[in-house]
């Protein structure tokens, strides 16, 4: 009996000794389903290609009521935009955060279907959409002529990859009184951003709480600045 017990005790050690270390690589194209609802406001009676503003909404506008995406957005202040532009506003499904791979593929699809000036694609978003804006800009800086985040949460992946933002025209807006996404999100991100991209701007609205989007999007100078930027494709 004792010998049987001894052989059982030795068993795990012998298994470990026989382990094999395999170094390899997965190199496979993995297909995924892309599904996202969106509103595209496309100007009529315009010849040639038009600039595109991509807008990512905040967490309160998620779900399947597509009209919600226009609630707090550049749509509200379209009269401040002095030239014909297309505005693309996808809707994030309920209980999720922005899937930036899907948003990127949507923009590529819109480029194929409509006359879009690829040197003038602009990205902006507020709150959760501000996070999505910074994430997508980090992943595809080559796509955007200008990037504007409003009251955005930031994360360590963004700051670890801060070099990705170095050639982008950027504005970071935040409310000084924001108690939902604290202003230090903007300060910490900007501290990392400024050394690699000195032209990037941080704008604090000292008296705004989380709603700094009205102060940002109601200003016609934001759209003038945005639309003056071109990508050298």
C-alpha cells in the first residue's frame, strides 16, 4: 500500500518534467460580424466630395432609438457650420462601450458609398464618445484631419501609446467642475500629449460640470478650426 501512495505522489512531478515549451505564432485572418446603426446627414445639391464629421455620443444615448444620437451633438448646432458637411453619428448598443473596430469599418464603408473628401475626415465625441474618439484616433491616426474630445474618460492604453497622437490636430475640452468624469482625466492626458504634440490644445470651461459639450459644440470657431485642417493623403 505504501508503494502505491508513493507512486501517486510522484505522478504530478513526472508530468511537470515532461512539459514541452512551444513557441509559435497565430497568423490567421479572423472574420467578424459588423453591425451598427447610424444616422448620416448628407448635404444635398453639392458637387464633388464633402468633408465628414464623425460624432460619437455619450452613454445616455445608447440603445436602439436612433434619434437619441442627435440629442447632444453637432447636429444641434448645424447652423454654426459654415460650409456643407456630412455628419455621421453611429449608435452604440445598450450596455456596451464603443467598439472602435466597428466604427472604423463603418467610416470606410461610408467613404465607399458617398462622395467623401478623405483628406477632411474629422472625429469628435463626448463623455463615453470622447473616450471612443481618443481610442479610435490612437488606433487610426492616419484617417483623421482633426480630433476633438469633450469631457472624455482616458485610460492607460492611450497614455502608453501617446506617440500615436503626435501628428494629429487635436483639441481636448473639459468642464472644470465635472464630477462625473473628473477634469484630471484631461489634465493627465494633456500632460503626456503636450510633449509629443505641442500644437494640441486643452480647453477648460471653468464653470461647466459634465455638460461641457454645449460650450464646445455651440462655438462656430470650433468648426472653422476643424474644417481648416486637411490630411496630407
